C-alpha cells in the first residue's frame, strides 16, 4: 500500500514529540516534512525540539522547517508551566546536529501542495494553526489541494484547558483556527473530549520504559514529567496524551468515534476567545465542517503506540 503523505505541523512539547515518533515509526505514513510553529515554547525551541526528536528516531534526513513565531493577530502565549523551559523537559537529549531547512515552513507547505497531485497530502497540525492559516492566506489555491486536515485542538463537553472555554492550540491563535475551520478542507478534530481519555497511567508509562530502548526510555521520561501538571490539575491517574491521537487516527481510525458537525471558533469575545463552538446536538442549521471526535479505545491506542515506539 502506498504510504500516506503527511506534513506534521508542531510545537514540541512532549506530546508532540511522541506523536512525531509514532509517525516516524509507522511505514503507513510518508512524513514529507515537519513544520514548526510557536506554541508550547517559542519558535527557536520548537524548531530545535523537532530535530531532537527526529535524531532520537534515527531519522536525521526528515526536513524540518521553522515557521511563524507568533500568532496572526495576538501576542504569543506559551506553556512552559506544562512542558518545562525547554519544551522537552523530563530527559536531557543532545542538541541536534541535523540542520534546520533554510526555507520558511509556510513556503514548504505551499510548495509541497502545489507540487503534488491534488488530494494526496494530509496536514497534521499539533499546535496553534498559524502556519496553516498563513499558507492558506498566502496561496488560496492550495486549499482545495489538501486531502484532509487531522488536528489536535478544541473541546466541547470537556471545556477548555487554558481558559474555561478554550483549549491551548485554538486559544493561542483563534484567528488562524477560524481560517482553517472555515476553509472547506475536510477536518478531523481530536479535542480534549478525546484526549482526556488517553491518560498516561503508571502502567502505560512503565510499558514504554519496559521496551528497554533509548526511545522507550525517553518517552517514559517525557510522560513522567509531562503528567505532573495535569495530575495536580485534574486529580487524574496520568496526563492526557493529546497529540499522538492525530497520528493514531491515521493509522487506526476505528479507535475513534465522533460526529460530523459544525464547529466555529470564537474570536471576538475576551471571555471565550478560542472556544470551539461545537454543534454536537445539531441545534443550528450551520453546515457540518468537521469530524469531531468524542470516544476512543484507550487501551487500543496505547497498545498501538507502545508497539510502534518499540520499533525505533
Ligand atoms: O491543549 C493541548 C495541546 O496544546 C497539545 O497539542 C499540546 O502539545 C499543546 O500544544
Ligand atoms: Ca502540541
């Protein structure tokens, strides 16, 4: 089977890192490039961290690009309180030797979509949607060429994790999210409603460590670090492993269930900025624009993730 061509747009962050590893471990996927955006930590660090992860996976040839260093219309909000100052706290890994690509991430997204047949490239945003929205603004003709966007962001019944109304990726750049959700590109959304059901319990972290590999040890160390904030906040047994849900969907979509509904982004209100207004009960006549996930087979997700991480 021909591997599915994807671009991962990311703000690593430990959960982004695990998502990238899952993608690089999976022959079903052809990672055309990794585009970095400011989010969890500033752009210089997300661009560093993406390369650290590629080298950890033994894949220094994956092209990594730096993109937008701030949201379209807002000041940057970062999340060191969750991810640590480096964005990959939990284990000290060497600075990357592989170079950052000289071109801008947005140009890479545009050029890749222009250069490949329509409907062959899937975009996988794991952070704020600034790069994607900028590409769509700069080259509107590429929008119809995108096969699908599978993203982590938003929330409905789970509310928000950054404000009571908003999840971080959408909160940081609501204008960018509004562009993407109104673009007409087929969307699959992994909101907090799903990611809060894939918790890094002790047993699941120890399963990574029991792999006995350098990558397994790194993933266990990251999730050990990453979970402390969410466990204190939610009182949960483990932390939500948000971003790998995007890649897991590409590999095993049947792990997830949701509804094709209308989702719009709040950009005007200071109180609810970045809220994904998800019409789950279809009470409006607004046309559906997103497959909004709500259920996941968590054990199946972690079985897939652990097996694939074990391949690296
Ligand atoms: O709200 C969780 C999301 O924000 C994840 O993508 C995490 O990495 C941060 O980017
Ligand atoms: Ca992320």
